[in-house]
């Protein structure tokens, strides 16, 4: 079965950094592009960033690209999302998904709470 498991969330202070990880199984990871999507409290889903199968091409939402860095390690079947200089507005549940233009499978999410 396809499985995606996010980790790395938690409490972080404004201005800090953290790296989220999404470990996958049940499919050939290197054959698929991957995405990160988030949902802030009271809001809908917001696509954040995507990466192609090889990690060569990355795309991010224009307003977020300066603070979000997506990467992947195909040997570890894992994709990462680094968030720098976090702000309260980054508080959300972060999900990884298989695919970019059409996300076929989702993880259960990891909660990031930015608070002083």
C-alpha cells in the first residue's frame, strides 16, 4: 500500500527554522513528483511547493518561495520541506502528497505551531 508519513512538526519560535520530512513506501518514489500542501487554522488547503522526480526542478508559491525550500532524497524515499524565518502565519498542518498537478495520495500531516 502507498504510505506517506510526515514528521518534524512541533512548536517553533518566530524567526526560527525547521525541516519537515515525508517518508514514503509502497511505490517507486523516484518515479513521482511530490508536493507539500498546508492548511492553516480556519483556512482551506494551500499548495506550498513541488519537486520533480529527480529533484532538479522545484516550484513554490510566489509569496512563500523565499522561506520554503523543498528537496528530496530518492535513496531514502523521502521529501523535505525546510521553512526559514518562520512567522505566526506559518502555523498550519503540513501535508505531503504524491504528485504536483494532481495529488493522488496524501499523508496525515504534521502540525507546525509558531508561537513565542
